[in-house]
């Protein structure tokens, strides 16, 4: 197995090396005064960041991103947690179908339901505004909260709820005094994951955003499409800002959740 | 039994019979979620489906006929599969040996995991920009190849099929790796130790113990990786050749719906996309049903 | 609802899970201050009965009355009973003190009174030193004490215990058993205790309710149930490990003579048949091993020793009868595998049941 081990680590090192190259190229370019065809740029500057901030109205874009993400997180938690609780605790006719329905928006490519969704939102004059962006982003987020919360809920022994009832706690007391405190870690994990996913969600926002409701990813994409008018470095500076904010979110997320949860918590339904 | 007794006992009995089937007031908690998913997922999807059968011109199936007779549209399926399948396959296969070596506890494990997770933060745009600059004829990659004398002239790796594939690997590999790792750590390590005491070599242990228990998880990992790769959209535009070799199905759907404003046709393309994706996933999951899917003895 | 009652009546309580009948019409009257143990193998309906009493499971039929007042429609939080769960079910996010105080807080007991009663309960279960720890920091035995303190701190009219000792190791189980008995004697709280361990039930309860297949088999004091089981199932559960098929040959008042394993045995008739097939029940410790020199007896069983387990002063022996059936006995004689033994049981120790 030794050669196999070396091969594995070698391949991993090769992958990481190229990754550093890819990220490094953007990072270096965003700080370079001028860089073409050489190993290293002629000089370094932070001017492009100031220019990107000004040119692309980054303050407004970041504000929109923040507003959209926070709204999506709050609403999807409010809808998703009760749903996850009922799905985890009860076995009823049609539960399998409902489970599938809550799995599909995570499984399907966003484009497949995004295009009909955007069409419907345009029909009701919701698209092209922040409301439309929030509504569209909720579609995969609510199921994602359900999926993330389910294991957290299942690990709370129903006997603990019974014990609270035996102590004289009514339903409201069971919810606020027992379930809520025990579910806080799960809700935090789900929230931060939804936040990361919403900030990074391109397709749905792209399909529903208007000029005043672009989030950072979409704005970034448009700036690339409009390249040529502005210096490449400003686009790179913006991309670095995006990645840096995602990285901050991710570092926070990793404090609360196991990295494997960043992907999904797919519960086996068979 | 008297009539009054029957009526008084009927109410709790019905409630009990419903509760027996899991139907009680707690299910009210499902109402917001169900209404939401019906209104914002199911309804638009069905609306899109019926819209696709109401083309701007021609009979109900005209959109679908147009898709399959127009080579430029029809080929998007093949182009997307040619990108999605290899990318998903590579991401899953590459994850297995790396995840396999990361099962136990060792120094630096957290660091490596974190580094492997970082590409999730890159987003498609930075990845695309990075690939364009890193792999460009005058970029670092070609400079190194030329410097080492491996090639005589710069290799062209962006604005074509390869650029998109690399982008799919960079963004998709962390997902596949983390999923595989979580499935692997769900396998009780004492099973491997038990096999070792029975005389199985490391290779045999991997072949006869780990792989059979991991395979169902790998099937799911492959499906999710495939969905991710099959959805490819912005990177196909930025690092690919969106009018040619990377004219993927998402681009076709978007362009017909929001550039040509032919919503019915756009919906039809989206439906075809969903069907192709479900077909591939269905086949993989069908294969999965032939595997052992019981407990893997671990915490997973 | 928290005053002590004089009589709790379980009247024809039924519970059905889908197609499966877990409890088929249970009748039982519990007097105030009593310690009642529900005893039976797993799946016998004892836990279902307890959960129905608690209000955690709705009834499929029947009534539960406390001093003539129906309570079976009340939700658990309105019944005012205390409950100790098998896996303790402590609130993991609350300290020991807050766990115990939870029920008092729910019932809006004044803060000062809460503190006083929690202190008292802590003293009672000897956990004063751990009051500010969290359940995760306690051992199994300590967690169990917290669970008990939480259930009794309100001095509820009825305490329900669902196999509270089954998650503890053997020595701790004995210790906690005496603890529970001591608590019952000092507080006098009416208790219903569910267990599958006959020794535990015998040691703790004033009255035993032996259950099987959702039905009550026998209700009685530990002495009654132990010495006079009503049928072969109760006998088997109360330690009559040897159940041999037999045929009745003669009856004479309370005694009956049967042929079992080719030997004529006389025993006590326990609701057995007056003719035809029957079952003979004998406890392992009631076999006497005859000395090799002893003269042959008409009612002796001959067997060959197969397995010998050392249990200190005694040995547990499994021996094979000529017919191929195994018998279990406990003896202070030193036996070895392969030894031929002659066994005899006093007439009063042989019970004859219907098959």
C-alpha cells in the first residue's frame, strides 16, 4: 500500500498546488499595477480595491446581499424548524411523499425550477425586486433547514419531552423551556449554512434580481461580462472581496458545524 | 351497550385512531412548510410544465419537437453530459483514496480538511478568473511547463471544454470529498480490524469490507456531484466557449427564456434538463438498490 | 390533583397499536401509599400500562379513576403524577438543581419554597455536592438519583417508575434498590414500578402484578406470588425453572399424582387438571441430591450431570434425564460433569399446573 499512499498524497499535493495557483493568480493580479506575461507584476497597489468599491457600488451590493441573506435565514428557519420537527416526530400517511417534496429543491439543478419560478414571479410582478430574490432563495433554503435540523431533532429523546410533561409543563413550556434551548445549536448550524448557500447562490438570484437587488455573486458575474470597459484588476479585487467574505462566513460556520454538514446532511430514507 | 355510551366513547376513539396513524394537532406545524413548498416549488414547476406545452407557435409538442430537431439545442444534452459525468466521476473516484487516508485521527487532519473545504468559498467567478489567468498562455502554469521543457508551446486550457471541466472539479471536489469522508467515518473501524485478525491484507480489507459498505454512499455522492456538475452555468460562459463546445443546457434554457423571451420554450428546455438529470440519478439509484444498505456499524 | 388519594382504579384499560393488542382490558386497584410492581417479560404490556397511567399514551378503551373521578382524558401535565424514566430523561441543558426545580417552577411554586424543597430533595438523594453540575457530568447512578428527586420533589399522589434500574450495573442496581425502598418508606408515596426483574419486584413491592401478553396473570403479595403462582407462566417467571410435561394419574384433595419422565411424582395441585396432561414445576434449589448409598426411592429422578457452574457456596448444575430433557438444580454437593445423580423433591415443593 505504500506506493498507493504516495500516489494519493502526490495527487492531492498536485491538486492543492494548482488551487494555490488559481487563487494566487487572482489575488496577485488584484494588487498589481500592471501584470502581463511576466512571473510577477511590475508593482503592487491597493488602488483597484478602492476603484472596485466605487465603480461597482459595492457598499450597496453588500447591503443588498446582507439584507437578502438575513431575510432568507430568518424566514427559512421559521418555516423549516417546525416542519422538521413534525416530520421527525410523526409517522403519518403521505409522509414519504412530503419528504421527497422537501428533498427535490435541494436535489434539482436550480435552473430547472428557477426558470419556471422566475416566470411565475415575473407574472406576479415580484421578480426584479428584493422580494423576488428572497422568495426565490427560500425555495432551496427551507428544505435545507429541514434536512439539517432533522438529525438534531431526532437526537433529542422524546422521553425528555415526556418527562417535562410529567413535571407539569404545557405544550408552550415544552417548546420554550426544553426544545428551544436544546435546538439552538442545530438552528445556529442551519442558519449559518443557509447564509453561506444564499450568499453563494448564483442561478436563482441571477434569474430574479433587478438592477437594485443584485447580490455580490450576480454583480460579480455582470462585472466579468462587462469586462473590457474596466480594468481586469477591479474585477479580481471584487472577486477577492467576495471570497474573503465567504471565507469569514465559512470559518464561523466551521466553529458550529462539522465540515461534512456543509455539503448536506442526507438522511437515508430507506 | 347503550346509545349514549357509544356516542361518548366515539370521540376519543376517533381521535385515538387518528393519533395511531400519526395524525394529531402536531401536524399543524407542517402547514407553513407544506404551503410554502406547494406554492413556490410545486406550483411553478407544474406551471412551467404546462407552459412548455403551450408554445408560441405550433401544436402542444412543438417546443419539444423543435428542441430535438434543432441540432444546436439537441446537442446541449450531450455537451452537458460530457462535462457532468466525467467531472462527477472524477470527483468521486479521487475522493475515495484521499478520504480513506483521512479516516483516523492524525496531526494536520483538520488543516487538510479545511484547505479542501476552502474551494467552496471561491465561487464560480473567482475560480473562472483564476483559471483564465493561471492557465493563460502567459500564465504561471504554462510558464512552468515551458520552463520544465514539457511542452514546446503554451497549452490552451481555457475558453474551451477543459477550462469548464477544471472549474467543475475545483468547485465540485470538496463536496464529493466531504460527503465521502462522512460516509467513510460511518463505517465502524473495528470491522476492518476484525477482517485483519482473519488474515485480510490491507488491499483485501479495502476490497471486501470498506468498498461494499461504502458503495451505497458513493452512489449518493455521485448523484449529488452529478447534479452540481450538470447544473453548470456561469463557468460555462466565463471559462468555456458558450456558443460552441460548452453550450450547455442551462445556457440554452436561460437564453431562450430570458434573452429571446420565449418562456414556453425556456420551460420546455428546463423540463428536458430535469428529465435527463432524473434519468441519470434514477439509473444510479437503481444500481444502488442492488447493494447492501443496512447498518454500517458506525456512528453514521 | 396533587392531594393524596385513597384509591386509584384501572378499569378495563385497553391499548391497541394498529393490529397489535398491547393491553387487553386491565383491571387493578391501587391503594394510597402502596408500592405496586408490574412484572413481566418484555412485550407483556407493563410499560404500556404505565404510560397509559401517566397519560403519555391515550387509551383505546376503559377508564382510569382516582377516588371515583375519571382522569384518563387529562393530559399528563394535568394529572400531577411523577415519573422516573428508564434512561433518566434528564434535561441536559439544566443543572441538577434546575432539573429538580423544573416541576415546581411549572406549578408556579414560590421561589423560596422551591429552593427549600429542592434542597430537601437533594439531601434525600444525597446529591447536595453535585447540585450545580449538569447531567452530562454525572455517573449513571447519580443521574438516576436526580431523576428520582425530580419525580418526588412535588410529592405527587403517584410516582411511576419505568425500569429505572435496568441501565445500571449489578452492584449499583442493588444499592439503588435499597435507596428506592428507603425513599418509599420515608415519604410514603404511592408508587407503580415496572420491571422485568422478578428479584427486584419481590424485594421492593408491597404487591406484585404479574403480566403476560397484555393480560394480568396474578396479583398478590410477594410471598403469595412466589410461593403460590397461579399458572405455569407465573411459575416460570418466579424461578420455577424446571417445567416438565406430565400426565395426571390420581387426585386427592389438594394433592395430585402424576407421571413425569417415567416417574410417579406427587405434588400440590395448583389449578391443575384432574386428569390428562399437566405440567410439573420445580425450583432448582428444591431438588435434593440423594447420597449414592441411599436406598432407592419410588419418586426419584435419575440424571447425568452435564454442566456445572460454580456459584460460591452452591453449584448450578444442568443434568440430562434419560428421556433427553434437561433439569436445572442448585446444590451444595460437589458434582462433576458425567456424574450420575439421583434427585428427589419434597411433595410440598412440586407444583402441578394445567399445561
